[in-house]
C-alpha cells in the first residue's frame, strides 16, 4: 500500500440529516464541533472539508481550529453555503444583482477562512444555479453570469484555488455546471489557472459518465484539483458508502488517477442517513485502503497492453484479481 495516500471526508458526513419525510431529522442535531469530535473516531482520517458558515451555532475560526487540533485533523477545503434558501433562485445566476453580490461576499469570506486554516481550496457547489422549466431563463445570460461570478472570485484571489463541483441536477432540475465537459468548457472560457474541477465520483455516475473517463478528461486539461467518492445506483445522487455498489468502476477511477501521477486526498462525500457515521466512514476507508493496495499489486503494463487490444476480459481479470485479493 502507498505510504503517502491520505483520506478525508466532508464534515457533513458526521452531521445529522433531514429529508422531506423525516423533517425532524435522522438523529439529534449536531454542531460542527460535535461533528469534528465524531470524525476524530475514524481510523486513518487526515483532513475534513468544512461548510461555511459553520453549522450548529456561532463558532469562531479559533474555536473550530481548537476542535480540529484536538481531533488531529487538518482542513482540505471550505465549502461556502451558496445553495441555501437565500439563494433559492441561484447564487451566481440569481436574477437579483444584490443576491449575486451577497454570494460573492460570502465566498470571499470563505476564501479568508481557507487562508486561516491553510486549506487547499474554496469549493464551489452552486446547487441552486440553473433552471427548472423551458423558457424560464435566458441561457446565454445564465451561463455568462456563472462564468463571470467564478472568474471574478478567482481573479481577486489569485493565491487560492477555486474548485467547481459539477452535478447534473438537484436541487435545480438543470444545474448550470452539470457535467465534466460543460464545466471544462466554462473553466477554459474563464481562462484563469486557479480554477479547476472537484470531481465527485457519484455525480459522474448520476450524470451517465464513466468516472474514470471524466477524471482523464479533467487531468488532460490540467483541471483536476480535487475529488470526492461515494456510490449510488446511477438514478440519483444517493451518496452511499464508497465501493458498495460500483467497486470496479471506483477501482478504475483510482487507477486513472494513479497512472497519471495525480496525487491528492481521497475524500469521502457520503450521507449515512441511517448508518452509524463513524462505522460508515471506517467501512469506506477500509475499501479505499484495499484499492490502494490493489493498485500496488496491479500490473499497469499488462493492463495497458490489454487496453491497447481493447481486451475487456483480459483487463478486467487483472483488475479484479488485484482488487479483490487486496481486501482484508
């Protein structure tokens, strides 16, 4: 197993959840400090991604850092909450210029939090940016506002990375940044070196993409700045435990990262509604560690030779043997 591979998780993994049925929540409310304390119980967890503003109360950066230090955790990214009720009609794409300014201000605050924690990036998930109905929006104006919003932030903060996490839909029926290709087109139009993609494995599945192919495309353009893993049944963004449904496709995703010498945190973005959050994280990381060991076993040259022949069975035999004999 690689000795340098690090694992992370979104801090929301350790929060409590509501949905439109269990509006009273799946468990008692937790603050960000409660969630950090839970995260400290996970084996081999190094870093977390933090929502901003911090949830569950009024907390200063210093108070959150104290909890992180106690837990032995670092911060990989800060995710400003530009998808809440305030931004119901969009953040970058809101028809009200005042709301667009408010989104800009909130993300600018988050940028300072990134600096405070020495994190890797500001993560942009503009979940409310997009449209729901035909004729609802001017598509040219909507796309321009998306790119102008991200571009302004990146130009004002050249010392920081901004990563866009694309997703096909939810909460909007059509999200503005909905696919790897559309997001790369937008980033290339922005034309700044500090804007990239955070590739969520589950979002790629949900969008009908091959996550390995999506990763390769983002890498080829020099724009893969981060990644999240989870799993789903392709019909929705279920955020299930990584490796439980599509282990071979997840292994191919990691194979693609490794063969391109992409070095970064393997990060969990899971929503264990009914499962114990620590157990779910440990289970996922155990699989990720098996995948890491499998990559050490895998004969990359033999896989490449099989791929050069488009030999599906030959390549799969190599991959399956390496992965499934690496699980402890």
